[in-house]
C-alpha cells in the first residue's frame, strides 16, 4: 500500500559557508524547511525548500496548519493530483513565494517517495537524458570580492575543467563592473564562459548602459537585470543587446514563465524547484522552455538541480554554490568539470538528521 500515514515538517537554520553578497542583499542564512512523508509500505520521503534569511517560519506554519493534514490518507503515487489539490486549497495566497515554497517541500518529498518506490534515481525517473551536466562556479564571484579575488577564483575553476564562472555586477559605477569583467576575461581567455548577474538591481535605462559596457568582454549571459515582474522591460533590453538575458529564479509559478518565453524576453530560464513549487512544476517549465528552444540553467540548490538538469535535454548548466554540506552525508560529485547526478534511489540527497536536529528552530 502507498497510503500516506504521516506528514511532518520542521525548520532548520543552516549558516552560509562563506560571505555572499550581490547588488541588493546578503545571503544571511539558509532557512531550510523539511517535509517528511511516510507511507503504509514503510517508505519515507524527504523534501525541502528554503529562504535566504526570512520567511521560513511562515512557510512552516502554512504547511503545518493547512497543507500537511490534507496528505494523510492520500495515495502518495498521485503526485500531480496532490499538487493540484494543495494548490487549490491555497488559492487565496497563490501565486506567491510562501505558498510555492510550501508546495515545493511537499512535492519533493513525494518525488523522493516515487523514486524510492521505483528503485530509480531522480535524474532517470524525471526524464533520463544524461547523467553529467556542465558546471559553473558562483562562489568565487560575489560582489564584495576584489577583482584579484575574481580572477584567482576563475583561474582555479578553469584549471579544474569547469565550463564557466559567474561574477556579480551592480557596482555604483558601471565602469567598475566592466573593468572587473574585463580582468576576468583577460585572465581566462575567450573560451571560458563568464556569466554576469545583476540581481534585479537595474532600471531599464541603467540596464541598457550596463549591457553596452559589458558586451565587449563577451559575457555568456546577463542575469536578472531588472525586477522579475518587469516583463516589458526585459523585452526592451533583450531586443537592444546581443547578451542573452537570463531570468527565472524569482518567478514563483510555471505560468509566469510563459510571458517571458512568448515575448522573447528570456534566452536562459533559471527556474528554481523550491521557488516554483517543486519538481512537478519545474519539469513543466523546462519542457515549455524546450518548446521555445531555450536552455534551462537552474538557480542554486545544486544538490537537487543536478538531477533535474540531467533529466531534460535542454538542461545546460548546474550552478555551484555549496550549502548543504553541514547537514548531508554526501556532497555533489564533480568529475572532469562536470556535475554528476547521483544514482541512489530518491532525489539524491542523503540527509544527516542529527545535524539537522542540532540546527532546528523551535
């Protein structure tokens, strides 16, 4: 039998491994919301979502008070039906970050169960396109780092065979952003990808100036140049620059991606499984992007996204930002510059529950 007998949630705070800053914020901590679902056949699925400093307790309350009670007695195999039922129950608060994060924690737990029951890893059950995905580094590109730090980290990634690096932009003087990019490009040469990320810090006019200043140095993409809900601004920018525009980490439903794709405002989709509501909608976004001939390069959560990017044919990169090493028994496998999706049945994360309990928020 596959009937859900228990569904529980907890909140744990995981400290950042190093200082992380961008043009609008600092990564304070990872508030990690975990959901555990057990079924009558003795299987246990664990899912999760996160915030970068605030709102975790609100996600936890939504789960405990409204969503988890609806799971008990349901058939865990019916993942799509359960997602739709929970979504309908929370319709008054959708589309929004808190609800999507709560749905994601449940959905990834149900997918963990689905994969364990089938005895298959997530990357295969979700599509099985390939097991290895190119990797790029973000940890060496934060905005507070010096130009020398950026160059040093980029050269280390290049030596390790990684496909690319990301550097944050959004300095008060656009010339400084351009100079930092120029220095990294000069150090690594023309063949290595250099992604740039403005973290929604620009207006349309400033983004046009920024893109013009960066373009001579060959950035692989310009990420989140404008607020995520400014679709028309992204349309104007995409039409004015040869730099591919990347969006998606701050979109919280599958439907929100349609306007970007249909208008040509996004050349790269960075859908985040936690923020979009789980694996179920993540796959829908990925397939929609494929129908528009657009690549998917998911945001953050490398331990989960390596399997999802490997599952689909347009999954192009995994972003390297390690954050779960303090609470897991394994970490991302990197081989010859490629991220390797785990072969263990389930979503591929071996949680250390004792370490999580030590970080549990009362």
